[in-house]
């Protein structure tokens, strides 16, 4: 008998299913074809590292979901999924034909079906084949049905993010201890990743890691480059626990830093503190966003500020690096208790960021690593 390893209590999954099914009925839909891997895992518990293969959940407006996946994943269905019904394909099958039969057998040929059309698993070829195979069905884009429900995290979900935050702090501590003249970016990445995995992260990361010229451009990855005296190192640690994420950035100078460098980072910290202090339930996202933008621009640290300042993080499976709830000047949403964000500020190659949870009174900083410009020693 396979031992179950549910990430949450079964009652939490049933409550999530009830919310989704109530919304399906409100929208007069018979079922949802859930293709986003995050939706499948959040709603049913089912998780496998093979989520990039063709798999999805058939979620009826009443009754239990059906999981559709490759047959080699049966162990993970048995150990992680709280629902029993399944249809599996083998590598020699016409998997589209098997999928169509599964859909017809569970919800009929002429149902009104919501479809997560923004899912990368549902590529254009698969969508066209499913649409052609269900000519009597009404297929409706419902990409906005489940994802917004995931923006509000339960206490159990935030507990995983707190654990991820501790792994992030272990990774950043390893970076502080490792960075120096003559250290390669690869060695630095290895030390950071090993520390995060030992501290409980399910994936190594490390996230953004770049030095020299690339440190002034976001999203650099580690390379063969060796750190030199005076380098800026841009480092973001991105671990997760049960694939619930927490992350943060800290700025580094190798061996030397100027007074201007320290003043820049101190200014960024003050701006970020002021922005986070405004976050509480009911506050419009544009309020702290404007504090970031106006603060950086009025301080003369950048000529323009175009990037977002907050984005939601939670259950995220690669290639997704964030949830689609972001703060920018046109954002029209407000903060609510249970939301969790990565919030960051960047200028002159220096990045400072935190993961924060919105509480009933304000925020809880899940990442609590010292906030400063780290100047690392001259010798490795």
C-alpha cells in the first residue's frame, strides 16, 4: 500500500474544490479543464516532477475531479492526490484520443466547459485537437477562474513560505561567507544552492546571480566569470518548500565600496521601508508602488522606473516565476490579508527585496536577513 504524503489536510483541498465548483455553477459551466500545473496541484494535491507532460484535471461543477496523466505517474497520484478518479495514457497511446474519451465519459459531448487557455501545457496543437474533437461542446476561456483564488494563501500555505524564507536566508549567508576576489560565479552558485537545499528547499535556485557588467542588468545567471576587486554582485535567492516560494535580494561589493555606494543602498532601504509601511488591507496597490517610483526618481538614482514593484508569490512551478498579480502605476487592485508578495527596488546595480505577507494589521516580513550593502573581503 502506498503511503500518502498530502501537503495539506484533506479538508483544505475539499474547501478549495467547493470554491471552484461554486464559481463554475455561478458561471453556468458544467466543468473546468484545468491545465495549469499549479491549478492541478493546488486543487487536487497531485504533484509529480513530470508535470510538463500532457496532464490535466477535469473538474465537474458537482462531484470529484478526474486526473488525466501519464501512467508512470501512478505512484504520485496514489501518494499525493486526494481524489481517486483517474485516466492514464501510456507512451504508445494517442494521448489526445485518450484525453477526448476521458472528457466525454466524465462530462458528456455537449457540455459547457471552462478551459485554462493560458496554460503553457495546453499548446496550440493540443488546443486545436481538443477543440476539433469536441464539436458539440461549448468551450469557454476560464483562465481567470482559479488563479485569483490562489492569491489569498491559507495559514498552512504561508507556513511553507516561512520555511522557504529560512532556506533563502541560509543561502544568502553562504554568499556572504563565499564572495571574494578570485571566487567564480559557479562556486558562489554552488555554495548558495547547497546551503538552501540543506536548509529545506525543494529546488536549488539560486535565482539572479551576476557580477561585473551583467550586475547592472536584471535576470543575469551565473557563468564562468571570476569576481574582481570592486565588482558589484547582484544576488537573489529563490528557494521553495513544497514549491511555495519566498525570495529576497541583497547588494554586494567585492573588496571595496565607496561612500556613495553606501548612501545609495541606505536610500533604497529607506524607500522600501516607507513603501512596505503603507501595505495593509484595503490599500490600493498604486500607493506603495508610487512611493518606490517617486522615491528612486526624486533621489536621482534612475532616470526612469518602468518595472513592477510587487508581485505575488506562492505555489509556483517552473517555468512560472511569479503569480499574475503585480503592482505598477495602472494596477487597480487592493491588498488583502493572506496575500504574499516579493517586493523589490533596484538602482545602480544594487537590489534590495523582501517577501512579505499581508496581515489584518499590515505586513509580516517573511525574510529577515540583515539589510545593508555587504562588502566582502579582498581575498578568497
